[in-house]
């Protein structure tokens, strides 16, 4: 131990001698041992490679992240563009939803519907008044009615009835009277007013001149209906009506009455007809 102590003292002497031989030493506050200890302390952080090693995994993470993340970012952008393309068919569906043409079609349908009620009103009027056929000559209807009645008479074995022009005027006047008084009781004596037929002077029988009259025909058949159409179709309906009426056809279709006249007129949306049958020619 003594030897060790002696060696330590010798080393201290040598160190002191070396320090004295150089420049002036720094103050004791800046002693080298302290600086050595400070350098020792500062060296570990410089040698702390673990910190750099800790940075390396971050760099490794950075290496795949920018490349892969950018590529992955671009991929969703591509997928993002795909829904944009999917929105394009939605934009294409907009013209398929063409509301404007449907509105126009609905407007046209509503206009057609607005136009239809007057048509239905017209049809209702036509049902009552008669379809707006071309104007029909009543003389044609009268002539055709006689022809069709005679056809039925011939079919059942009776004689043909002859039309009298003077009696036709009487039948026409009677048809006019039917428009206001549909009955066999005439308001005016048609034969007397027209002075048609044989004059019967009642003064010879002790009566007044006002009681005198003209004998122009013997029986009449009257009719009223909503007939419409051509003269041909209307005459069919009139003749068929009298033919299927037993009371009327008993004398209209009988050979006992060989003379005939027909009067037809239209008033108040209806047609009126009078058929005069005569046993003899009273006035041509």
C-alpha cells in the first residue's frame, strides 16, 4: 500500500510539472476534468445511434407510404370518377324522364278531354233532334212512303193505292196541325179551308151555311217520331210503323181504300206524318 501511495504522489508531481511547463492553465472553474466529464456527457447523444435507428423505420415507412399511398390515392380517384360516370347515366335518365313532353301530352289529353264534352252534348242533341244528315226533301219522303205501303199491300194480295195530288195538300196541312195538336180532331177543316173534295151543303138539311163542309177523304193515320237519316231510311221507318200497327193497317193496307195521300213535316225536333185514305176520288 505504501508503494501505491508513493506512485500516486509521483504521478501527481509529474502532472503538476507538465502543467507548469505549458501555457497558463485555465482557472480552476474551467478545470479539464469537468470539461472531460462534459464531453463524456455530450458524446453519448452524438453516439446515440438508436435515435437514428428509430428514425430509420420512419423512413422505411415513408418509402412505401408516398409511393403506395399516392398510387392508392389515385386508385380511389379512379373509382371516384367511376361514380361520376355512373352519374352520367343519371343525367341521361333525365331526358328519359322528359316531363315536358308528358306535360304537353297531358295538356293535349286535357285539351282533347275539354273538346269531348261539347261532342257528347252534340250527340245528346243529335239523339233527340236527329243526326245532322243532309237536308231531306219532304216530297221525296212522301212519295217513298206511298211506294213502300203499296209494296206491303201487293205482298198481302191487295190492290195498289193511287196517290192524289189535291189530297196531298190536305195531308200536308194536317201534318202541320199535328205539330201543335197531335190528334184526329182537326182545328181547321183542312178540306174546307183548301176547298178540296165534294161540297156538302148542310142548309139543304135545315142547318146553317157554317155547317157545310167538303168531303175529301174517309180515314187518316197519323204518326210522330224522332226519325233521322236519308229519305229512304225515314220512309222505311214510317211505312214499317203503320204496317206493324194493326189498327192503322186495317184501312191503310185495305183495298177498300184505293186512294192515298201522305203529308210529312218537321217541327220541334220531331217528324210528323199524316196518311189520308179515301174510298173514292173526291177531287183529284
